[in-house]
C-alpha cells in the first residue's frame, strides 16, 4: 500500500491592505495571490516536545512538515491556515536530519 508523505493541504496567508466601504483600507489576512496551497503533514508534537518547549517558555501546538526548498520560500510573518485555524511560527524552520529533504516548522495558535 502506498502512502502520501504530505497528505494535508495548508493555506499560506499574508496580511494585506484591503479597501473598505469608508474609502480607507483595513488589514486582513488573505491567501497568497500565487502558490497559496502548501502540501504538508501537520502533526501534534509529542508530550516530551511539548514539555521541553514549555520549560523554554515556547508555546507550541502543531508541527508542520513539508518538502525542503533551497532558501525556503515560506516567510515567518505569514500565517498557516489548516482546518479552520490560523497558526503562526513558534520557532525557526528546521532541516530534518540535515539531508535537505524535509523541514519541520513549529506552529502556535
């Protein structure tokens, strides 16, 4: 049986100015205009990882795994939308095993 390594699709969002009815602009989180879908695997961190993060004062809710890309096009000021919830970065993207294949990104709500 074949398994999909990245079975989830997250939406990458950026904050943009959107015209409002009053003639001004308001900031809204909207999907990127291009390439907003990210094929990934979203996982719940292990209890050990949650405890360690808590000891360091880091809030952690999910781990996002995706294909490694040279220069990583994902920006830390974007939001990751998955299953009706927006997440922000809880730390830096980490190259898993140093093999330039998979990246883990810690996320928080």
